[in-house]
C-alpha cells in the first residue's frame, strides 16, 4: 500500500521499479524482514505478538490486527503496512464516509492533542487486487497526537493522523486503519537496542494463526535457517532489495534477466510490475494469458487451464555474504480466482 502523496520518494519508487508484493512469499518475507540485529535478540519476557485476521475474498488479500489509541484506550484494527509510514485511523469527523470502520472519538481521550494541520495522502493501492486509477485510494487527514499502544509497546504523545474523509476505494475496508512500518522510525525503534525488529507470519486463511511479532523470532514458525539480506542502496523508507533477475519455470528472457529493485510491501495484495516485465513473465507461462480488457492493468487466463499449469516464479537475490537465494512464488499462486465480469477467466497474480 505504497503511499504516493506525501513523500515524492514513494512516487518514484512505485512508478519506476517493480514492486513485488506476494501473498505467497510469506515464509521468505518473514526471513527478509528481520534486521541483522535479530541475531542479537534475546527472547523477550513480554509476548509482543499481535494475532492477525485475514481479509479473504476469493483469495488472501490483507492481514490486520488490533492496536489501541487514547486514554482510556479505544481499539482499532489496522493493516501493518511495510509499504507506507505513519498511522491513519478514522475520526468521528469522517462520518458516513467511514461508516464501516470504528471511529476515534477525540473528545473521549484525556491525552489527545490536535496539531491542527490537514493534508491528503494518496496510496498506490487500497484493498483487493483491482488496479487503482488516479486517486481512488485517497485519505483526508488531520495531524494529531495521543498515546498509541502496539503489541503492548506504549508510545505517549505519538504523532499520527485522523482520517476525516476517504474515497470510495477505502469504504469497504474490513479494517479500520493503516499502521506504516517503514525501514526507520516505526514502533519497533522504541524498543531496546538489539530487539528493534519485527517478524510477519502471513498464512493463508485456511491455515490461520497469522501474527506480527515484535522483538523476537518464533522458530516454530519456519524450518531451515534465516537468510539475511542487505537493503538496496540508496536507503529509503521502503523495504527494498536488489534482485539480479527473474526466472519462470527455470527460464529467463532479456526483459527478466536484469537488475531491478523489489519492494516488500505487506499492505498490497498482489504483485505489481511494469507492463514489459509482466508480459515477459506471462509469455513464459502460457500464450493464453492476455490483458483482461474490462479491467485495464489486469491479466486473465481461462480458468480451465489453470490447474496443473507450471508457473514457478523465482526472483533471485543475494544475501549479506554474497550467496544467491531465490524467493519462489509457486504455481498455485498464479490464479487469484475468476473475474466478476467473466467467471470463465481467472485473474493472474500480477497487475501493471
Ligand atoms: C504470544 O501471544 C500470541 C497471541 O496472543 C499467542 O498465539 C502465542 O502463543 C503467545 N506466545 C507465547 C510464547 O506465549
Ligand atoms: C480486535 O478486537 C476486537 C474486539 O475489540 C475483536 O472482536 C477482534 O477479533 C480483534 N481482531 C483481531 C484481528 O484480533
Ligand atoms: C469481494 O469481491 C467481490 C468481487 O471482486 C466484490 O464485488 C465484493 O465487493 C468483495 N467483497 C468485499 C467484502 O470486499
Ligand atoms: C469526501 O470525499 C468525497 C470524495 O471521495 C467528496 O465527494 C466529499 O465531498 C468529501 N466530503 C467532505 C465532507 O469533504
Ligand atoms: C534460482 O532459480 C533459478 C531458476 O529456477 C535457478 O537456476 C537457480 O539455481 C536458483 N538459485 C538458487 C540459489 O537456488
Ligand atoms: C501493455 O503493453 C501492451 C503491448 O505493448 C499494450 O497493448 C497494453 O495496452 C499495455 N497495458 C497497459 C496497462 O499499459
């Protein structure tokens, strides 16, 4: 859910580099999200785990969990979004535009401070896997401060934003707000040195038990050893790694065999690529994958062809010791399910 509005840096990232945001790469994502300091971490006596609910609508779309804001605490569910910064939750001032979300009542919090400035934030995606056109995903915000508690980490006078209006793209959100977890300045940085990191366990709805844990690693949640990879340079607020190339079923193509920067964004539901790269990947899977005209930016394949179609996508990275490793999106992630406009055609995981 990369934010496009407030920091021009994000605009550049989203437009120029492919953002890989897979619902499929969960176990690898968890490894990669860890900072190197993870190794030094001792198990915390406090259990800083937030159970995550899964927004499933034909496919796994988004994971969200509860935080509290204000004194006494008011509870909100938020998407923990490595693709944006800041915290945004609906205000009672949002009224009907936020009717499906819980709304923060500032007058009920004794620690609330209104900072008085307003702004608009435009995101590159809102919910689901339908491409965003223009500023479909836009929030009107008021800068405020109050006590915010995330996984038992209390931050008093934390600056955040109240949503006072939102575009229709956000109306049906099954969660209330968005909490950004950028590479610096997130809630983990309020933790003691050596434990300033977080891990995501993003499982499919059928499996359940998804969770976000701060400051510790639950080694019952994975097998093998962790891979530590350096962030791409120059540093940015996005979790970016450099990839040396993409393979599809073991094959590559000139468009794919190239250096690119990949953003790991827990707030976006599918994989966003530039058109040429998406086309090159799809042509190595099946000539029957075609742009789906009713929804520009999406691709479809006859659903009858999906089962058994090999569509193994390897994205190659290099770890901190210079050793190559792949993040693999397996074949069974190719289809997101049938399009509403034509249920015989299934949507692929890639949008442009
Ligand atoms: C930590 O809390 C989570 C969520 O409440 C729970 O699922 C998990 O079992 C707890 N872990 C430990 C070690 O207590
Ligand atoms: C968030 O808290 C509400 C109660 O306020 C609870 O019903 C809901 O299940 C919680 N959501 C998650 C994802 O834990
Ligand atoms: C689920 O997806 C369908 C088809 O894309 C859409 O029409 C519907 O609004 C979605 N439901 C929710 C609760 O988001
Ligand atoms: C809220 O935003 C919508 C556009 O999404 C706009 O039509 C409406 O006028 C706005 N409402 C207010 C109170 O600004
Ligand atoms: C990554 O995948 C490619 C294509 O499938 C393969 O040739 C390569 O050996 C893999 N790299 C590693 C480190 O497994
Ligand atoms: C992608 O490229 C193809 C062929 O060059 C073109 O027909 C199509 O309109 C492009 N799609 C988008 C969404 O730009």
